[in-house]
């Protein structure tokens, strides 16, 4: 690995543990990072914020050795370094926990922690010293206060516990700098609070943390300093105590942003039932019951929200209702007609819009053009085609209308969807589904991985749709989103809706307990199910 000693670059002092100088990364003709200057001080929590496509992940991947810079320099404690792989970065004391965990479910906690860094036997080097591995792992969990059973399999842990294992993997390798990518996106409110305390504890024990997150409230609560990246460039660096959520949002987006949804509850008395689900069931691909006798109704002019920690049946429920998975029991009625196990194409023709959880796997084709994706599901409809011949002019005009009306930022009108940032790709799906004039909208994780400006826009579209009389099923793991948009909220746990609450009177604590499987009990107060 090429490396060398260099004098401190401008602006770097002895307290600086990590910095970059004019760091640039290009992919062909596209510049993802454009001369990034970043300074991270030792023992601080440094937050990195920016819109989707701003270049945050690309920057972190260069610091972790997953990508190599096109130009520019990285300095670690004043020494110029070059990483050809994550192993190089870890050797130098930089670790990263990705948004999607990289654990082996069938292996135990300690096996995952030491995976790739096993301890050879003292006398027989080709054997693994499991006793010493467990001793070191136990010492590590005690040092950082992580209450984990080292012999428990990953598949049996909660999401919050799995995240602890990911962090311990890096701490086991004795990293000094920990990069965390959207670390609270799949946690319950209680787990988020615990996790943020753990970050402060890690900082107190001498670790330096780089935190990527779009949740400004959390960033304001734990960070010391915030760097804002926009269109591949650093546009600002502020001390947390000297800024605010609105100021950060405006810096990220370039305009004032409404951080709360202007939503007025409207009673559903005498309104038509648009969707009625009765005792719905299905099994996952392993044959395990994933949706367990779920029942609910949604009226016209209403948003019914479903919240829960990922993996509790929400995905399978939406797939059944969207025609992508078959129900093994129960019924679904839409506007008085049974639609159980109808295909997606039939559902769309009947007036149901679908914003899927996986925007690329189920909502868009990245290898197809913007126009092709804009008319997906309506390719045989007028005015887009006639007698199996496409009307290119009408298709292009319609696509341009979506781009203008829904503020979709593009680089090339004739390019593929792969050119779009995550937020703009999501806007294209929202635009296509809304412009189809549905009467029921199924929206699953509609703002996952989307920047704050796009979140504001998508939330407004959902509320406007409801106010025009549309019915909405909103499934989200974002508690603030559910509370802001919903008229009623159902909480899913282990395939069941275990409680329904009123967003006007409930609390985050109440919903968080339900998300963790804790339900009210008249005799004992709270009980676990």
C-alpha cells in the first residue's frame, strides 16, 4: 500500500485525527465528490448531512477503502494514507458499520465478532483458540456495557442487538474511528435512545465517530460538529451548538423546509370503506407464518398507518395487497369488490396506486429510460399507444409533465433511471402512481433513504391525495412519519396488528412499547407477547 509522511495540510492541527484535502471521485463523466475538504477532530462525534446524491456515501467509502479517490488526499493523524481495501482502513484504525448489516444469521454473536480475525492456537496454529476468542469478546462487551449472550445466534437477536454486534466487530479490531451509516433507520424509539447514549459512551471512552444520518433531531442531540455536503461539495461546517434543525435543513436543500407536516385530522364518519382486510394470512419463503390473521379497514379521505420494526410482517402484508405475494387465508375487499390474490396489473386497472418498499427491485427498472418507467403499468393505455404502436410524442410530453410537476431533478431526459438519485427516483414513482388517479394508495416506506427536501414534498402529496378523498395505506418504520401523516395507526409485531392508537393522543413511548411487543395489561400494567 503506497503511503508516505506529509506535513500537515492547511487547517489541520495536532487534534485532527482524520482529514481530506481536495478529495475527488469521478465515475466516468460524473463527479460524485468534488474537492472535498473534511476535518474530524479526535474524540468528537462528527455528523455528515446532505441530500440524496450529495456524495456522502461515496466520501465514506473512500475513507473506508471501498473506493479509491480519483484525486486528492486523505490524512490520518497528519500522515498521508492510501487505502486499497477496507482491510487497509481497519489496519489503520478506521471501521465502518453499514446501513444494511453484514452478519451471518446462522452463526453466534462471538463467531460474527471474530469472523475474519480468528485467534490461532498457541501451539497448533492451524486450530482456532475459541476459549481466548470468547474471553476477549466477553471483556469487550463488559467494557462497552453491551448486554449480549455471546453464544446466541444472530437470527435470534433483535435489530438493535444486531447493530451492537456490528459495532463490536469494529471495536474488536481496535478501531479508533467508527463510521456509522444511517444507524437508527431500523430501530424502535427506545432502541434509538439507547443507541444515542451508546455513542456518547463510545466518545467518552476515546473513540471518534463519523455519523451519517438524515434525522436532524438525532444529529443535533449527539454531534459536536456538522459538515454539510451538497452536489458533491462541502458547503458548510458548523458547530452543533451554534446551529438549529431549520438552519441545517435550509443549508442542505437551499431553501426553507417545513420540518413538520401541516395535517388536520378529518373524521371518517359516514365515509365509504375503500379497503377491508379480514383475517389475512401468508407464510414467508421458509414456510413460517409471516402475516397472522391481520384485519383492518380504510375509509375514503383517511390515512391508515402501520408501523413496526422491520421484519414483523409489514413487507409481506404489502406484497399481498399489491399482488406480489399470495395470501394463504383471509380476504381483501376494495371498494366493495373482493380482490384477494389479484395481480398487480388488475389492481392498478381497478384504481389502486402502489409505492413499493423496494424502489428499484419492484418500482423501477434502472436499465430503462425515464419515459419507459413513467408509463410502466400503462403501456397499452391511450394516449401512450394505439394498435400496439407507441406514441412517442405523447409519452415524452407526459414524462416531462411528471418531471415538472413533481420537481424531479434529472441530468439527461433521454437517460436511464440509474442516473437519478434515490430521492428523485422515489419522486418518479410517486408521480407515476399519483397521476394514474387512483382511489386507494398503498405507500410502503415512501421516504426511506430520501433527503429532507424530497420527504417534505412526498408528505405533501400524500396529504393532498387524502384531502381529495383518496384512501391511503401508509406502512413505514419512521415513527415521526406515521405520527405526522396518519389518522389512525396500527402497530405490527410478529405478523399481527397488536394495537391501534390515535396519533392525536398517543406518545412515542406507547408506540415504541407496542413495536417491541409490549401491550397494555389491566392487571400488570404492561405485558410482553
